[in-house]
């Protein structure tokens, strides 16, 4: 595990080279999926700007999915257009198929995110096709991306969902996940991720699968997308960290869930994740106090939505200067 001794001098808007671990805010996509009303574009952009100002540099800003299926993301083009103008911000968006990928490319997102579900049942519900069809579609998307001129080519983040288990199918064979990740890696994405879509993962499982996949995909950076459905979110994040993972998805206020995975709930909370990483001496580029200020605005932006997270209730540890650990 990398560590740093001088991160107290860390500026808020850190350059990527000053960051040890990437925190990717997915609240505006994953977090809004289960919100029972359509959140206004103004609120989404206010949230995005405020959290970017706290030092978060990577966002999943929307989903290019059918507006009929998910009215929440009907403004994907507008949100993306504003996000890509924000300085030092990597704006990513999810695409579930070739049509969505085309819209994301057209919108000029920095990162195109495409995820295949290892569970056939979940894949059918979430994306309307089986896993092999989804892989075929990914190959077509990558062929399309490769033919773009370099200044129009988004980075591609390719991931496998339900990688650690599925509420519909139960156990997911790690060999199946590794096959899918390797098949996607062959197409040349820029980064990859393993997602515990429904919160079934436990730490030793996360550590082992991350290590195996990292050995399979070589130098491609690996991230994890973890849900805290069963209270193991941060423990799993720490296990991934020990395995060498350097990118973590999270949602402010622990928002999130998948509409096609019964019982799925909350991503790990961004504020709790940042606290853990910084306490461990890893630089995230995020100013925790400013992030908590943004967190305090969430109930105003998202009325009647249940928020989670420990740090928002308890606050960060209040070390006296003499007791402050070197890394805090
Ligand atoms: Zn998720």
C-alpha cells in the first residue's frame, strides 16, 4: 500500500499526480436511480459544482439510458455538457448499449463507462440481454471508439457488475468474472472495475478476486464499486486497497441502488471513504471538511431521501494538535 507523509500540505484542487487514490463520485448516477422523483438539472449541477470544489475530481454524472425507462436521466446531455466545462474534472457517464455509447460520445464525456453483469438474470433485467450479447456489444462500442480521432475519443472504463454475487442468482463463479474481465481487457479499455452491485461481497473475497483480476489484466488500473447493503462496504474497500486497487466508487450520503437488483441499497458513502483513505495516509485530493459541508446540503437538494454514512452523524475525530497522527 502506498502512503504519504506530507499530505497535510495537500491543496484542495490537487493535480492527479498528487493523488494516491481516485475517489469517483457516483451519486449523480447510481445515487439517483432509486430516488422516487426526478431531480432537477439545477440541483444536479449545484451538487456537482460543490463537490468538485471540495476536491473530488472524478464523477459519474449521468446515464445515457432510454428516457422512457429512466426519466431521472432525461437531462443526461445537458448535465454532461456542463460537467465537461468544469476545470480539473473528469466527467464520466454510463452507457448500457451502443446507442447510449453513441450519445455519450456525442456529448463529449471524458469517460465512457460500460458494465457487463456477470449474472445472466441481472443482465437480462438491467440491460435486456444476456452476458455474451453484452460482451458482443462492448466489442462493437470499442471498435467505434477506436475509429474516433484522438481528440474525440473518450477514455473507456469497462466493468463487471454482480461480480461478487447476485440477489437473483446467488453465487457468481469467480472464473466467469475473470473470463469477462479478460475478454473486455483485450479490447483495450483505459481502466476497469469490479462491482459489488448488490452488496454481497466480503473482504477476503474482494481481496482474492481483485488480486486474481489484476494478475489477469496486467497494467490496466483496477477500481471497485462497492455497496454497503450489508455493512461490509468499507471493510471491502480496505481489502481492495490491500490488493492494490487505486480507484473507488462511492456516493455522497451513501445514496444508491440498482432498480433491477431487489434489496440493493447504498453505495459506500464518499465522506466515510475519504475519511478512511486519508486516515490511512493516502491522498485523495479531497478536503474532508468541505465535503461534509456539501453533504449537509443533500437533504435540501434531495428531500425525503434516506441518507446514510457514519461521518455525517459523528463528525471527523477531533484530535488535539499534540495527539494528531503524522498522517492526519
Ligand atoms: Zn452501484
